[in-house]
C-alpha cells in the first residue's frame, strides 16, 4: 500500500519539501525527455514516479531495464534505489507534490500543431489534482498553450474546485502552474545536463518561485521569465534560429555549386572571425523532432494575430526541398556515367539527423529517409550505411 506524504499547504512548505528532498515528483511521458529528467531527480535523491500510457515502457522500467539506446539499464536500477518507479495509474498523482509533463507535440497531416498529447494528458491529470501542487509543462509548443489550453482544463475538470494561482494570491484551493521548455540534446556528451540553464515562466511570481526551487535542485542555473508565453516563445526562438540559419547556408551552398565555389572552405574561413559569426553547415535537410516541427507551431499561431511569418516559412521551404536536391545530384552524377536512376544502387552514408545521434537511435524526420523514399519511387536500390538501421530504413522507405 502506498504511503502518502503530508501535502504542502503553503509555498514555503512546498519549497522546504523540495529543499529537503521530501517532495514527491511525477514525470509524465517516459520518452527521450522525461526519462533523463527522472534520472536527474533520482540522482539528487528525490523519489520520482514516471507515468506513461505505454504499458511496455512501464514494465521495462519496473524491471530495471531501458528502451532508450543511450540510457543504460544500470542507470534505471540506480534510480530504483531512491524510489524510482513507473506506472500508468494516474490516480497516484494525488501522492505527488510536483507534476512535470513531457509529452510529444507533433504536426498533423496539414502541418498544423497537434496538441492532442498535451490535452489528453491534461484531461487525465485534472481529476486527481489536490491543492498546492505544482504542474509544469515542458513540451515545445506555441505561446499561449499553457494559459489558453492547459490551465482551463485543469481548472474545469478537477474535483476540488481548484484554481491556478494568479497575482500572488494563494489559499487552500490553488495550484501552481508554469512552463519550462525542455532543452534535451540527445547524444551530446560535451555538456552535462546540470549545466544547461533552465528557463522558467510561471503563471504568477509564486509559481515561478516554486518551479525555480524544483529545477534549481538539479540544474546549476535557472532563468526566470515574466510568463509562460515568454518561456514558450523562448524555446521556439532557439529552434527557429537554427532552422533559419541552416536554410541560409543551404541556399548559399546551392549558389556556390553553380559558381564553382567550395562552401565548406568559405564557412571555415568565415569562422576565423572572432565576433559576429557563428558557423552553420549545409546538409540534406532537417531531421529530428524539434527543428523541422517547431517553426510551424509559431507560423500557425501567428495567423491568429493576422501576421504572416514569411522569413520562417521561406526557411522551411528551402530546408524541405534539400532532399530533392540530393536526389537531383545523384541523378546528375549517374548521368555523367551514362547510368539511369531507375535500377541503380546507392550507398547511403549517415542515416541520422546529426553526428551524435547514433548514440540514441533517433531516426525521426531524418532527411535521409526522404531521399530514400524518392529513390525507391524511381525503383532505385538504397543501401543504409549501418546494419543497425537496415530494418528501420527498409520499413520506413516502403
């Protein structure tokens, strides 16, 4: 039988529970963001419960195993010594002091934001809320999601008539709500997770204060901003910055090819400037979950304000077309050798979205797969560069 810890009744009591490692933490979504976060808290001797609707994940974790390539089973087992466990039973959220949501935010078939994971999770959370809990959303999304989508569901569907704390007002019928964007960088071993600053935007100053205390226990620096919307926009800016600059260098690459200039030589030379320049490199397109997806979240939201994000949309257009450039280049190369694309064989070297992702098996939205699909359409044979990806590639490229 689970023993409930005494719930905090004030902001100071909740902060004290966090500081003394007595706070119970729930992390919803045991994926590539949620599971590493759970391990960070376990390392600091917090008792963490991971929630996921996928029973296979729950079973694997409770057996001390791992399904994420870069996370060893020994790390899960070490966390279990400090009380880490997984469950799909949302009623256990009443035992928790803090609830952190780490669920996917993909695009639908029309390239519009798909918030179904956020809304379904929020509907599942609401009936089990109690006073003075902290609820934090980490999923990347457009500005306004926390306040306009999540908070109304939490307030309407909880059973205790709880309201999100606003304007510094708290009582026994309030919960604290914040947004803190994930900054997970799968496969990056050069920067410790604790050293990545954590941006926090609370619904009011008290929510920000409690969230800062929670994240300050595992991150060396927290960065408070004025609102959840500001924190949501911060995450989009980070990823759109990369998207736009990658598009710029991709376009310059296409121009340089026509002009007979080596773009790599140009970037290397430009990188010697000690100020005002940061190198980005051309490639076959954009991969992973964040950069190919996030700009569309902001473009969609901008329409609500009668604003068109032309610069962002142009960058997306350039990057989306890069796999076509790859296929055109292969076709031109084959033509030089008097061979056709139809029936040809090619070796694909580098199936992943970036050089470090071999560690975490991340094939999501890899531009290599787009090129593969196009070549298969022309009856060409593709050979992946690693046996590790052969099965995945052959499935996705059909």
